[in-house]
């Protein structure tokens, strides 16, 4: 073999190596190029004014700056059926090119793990982009209620409002009833958390579950400062600042089996206020969106905006969040079997039933 031939082979090998390295770089460039001139949409799966809406709009005001070339981001509320309408829209009807993101309820992975039929989407197949915070969810009653503790709730009935059985507002009191023996009555069919709050103040119901602590402090601090609400329990990984005397769901368990069940039902707190895109979105765009999300969480303007609104930011990155979701939907069968038995008669069917509110009242 001549030196000329060797040189040619060496050059060919170098070119081949160079070409082999191009696809990843080209894909990254393609993802960046794709978003140039594009307007994005963030779909929020709840009505205006609630904790998901407030957190979602906060994200929507800032993430666009970290996605190169975009012309902006618009926010659209698609409430209904515990955010399933929004999930179905993104999963089935919306463009699947990475221009449509959704803020969905953190209960969706757990509900799927429990065997809920979710026509139109699979929570485990979404690309999870990130979680703003692991804020606790509350079980609260109006100050005039005879129920002022978990022990009271075991003896006396309190009526709580909820949007749907599968929302945190519907699930938490149901689980408490089944696992630790409380006596909550749940009225479903409200369109939003704001509607439930109005119903509480009117005396139509006595309280609600699932509201974010930090959002409550921001939107209605007078209720907290004026002691208009009594906090029965909180769902989260740890007791929130300001709620040091209010027990976690895991802490009201009376034995190990109840504690394990409360742990799996507390999993939505780790999912937090999540953002997803459709499964078909190319992975290079998913990575770009996750990087933009992470950058937003460190953005001084974003953090100042969050502080101004009294929102606690404790983000979880997309890859970690994806693992949390996959671990939830693939929990040990024995534990899921016990959990399924707890919610077997919950009546989850993808949303509030017609006339449910009147029937419950």
C-alpha cells in the first residue's frame, strides 16, 4: 500500500469521523433554528386565579426569553376534568412540534398508577419539562366549622368542595376517609378553586383540600392573618414554614400500612406544578425546552417576579421529574393494589359528573 493510498485512507477516516459527529450538533442547531420566528403556547389545565394558573403565568412571562428566536409565548386556560382536557389537547390535538406546552395537575401520574382510565393520553409518555415547586397542599376548613383537627374530623362531618374526584381536592379527603377514618363529605363539580373559595365564604361548603400554601399566602393573606381558616393537614414532603404545627398526611397515619399508603398518595407533591409536552416532540427540542426551563428557574427577573407574588420556587429539572413520574406509574404492584382499594369507589371517570353537585348537597 503506497503512502498516497494511506494518506487518502487517513483523510477518508477523518472525514467519516467528522460526519459521524455532525448529527448531534446538527440536531442541536436544528432545534435552535426551529424555534426562530415561532410563537409558543402554554396551556394551563385549570381556570384563572388558582395556584396552577398563577404559577403557569409566572413561567409563561419568562421562559420565552430562554428559547432562542421565539416571537413570544401566549397563555391559554383549558380547564376541566382535573386538567384532563388540557392533557388530551396537548397529547392528541395540539401541534406536536414543541410549540405547545401544558401545565397539568400533579395528580395525573398517580391516577394512572391507580388504574384510572385516561382516554386520550398516557401520563408516562409525556415529556416532562420541569416542576416549579414542591409546595404543600392544604386541607382547610372555615373558622366556624365544628371540625378543627383530624380527630374532630373522625367524629364530625365536614363538607368540602372540589372540582372533580381526581383532583387533589377530591382525592385527599377521600383518602383520609378511607385510610385514617375521617368523615369528610366531598361535593364535586366546581369549575375552579376560586369558585370553591367563594362557596366556602358563602357557607355552601365548609372547606376545601388541595390549595397551595404559598398561593394562599399571596392571594388571600387576610384569611390566614385573620385566622379565618383552620388547617387540618398538609400534603407534602415536609411541613411548610408557617405550618409547623399542622401534621403531614404521613404523620396522621396510625400504623406502617397507613403510612405507606399516605406516602404514595403524597407523591403529587414531588410532581409539583409540572410542565409537559407531547410524546412526539423530537428529543433535541425536549432538551432545549428543559434547558430553557432550568435557565428560567435561575433568571433574576423570574425570581424577583416570584418573590413579588409570594411564590416559593423549589424547582425539579425535567429528567429528574421524568424519573419521579415513571417511578409513580410503575410503583410496586402490592402497594398499588392496596392504594387502588382505597379509591375503588371514588367514582373517577375523567371529570365531574353532571348534577353531581346538587345530588351531593
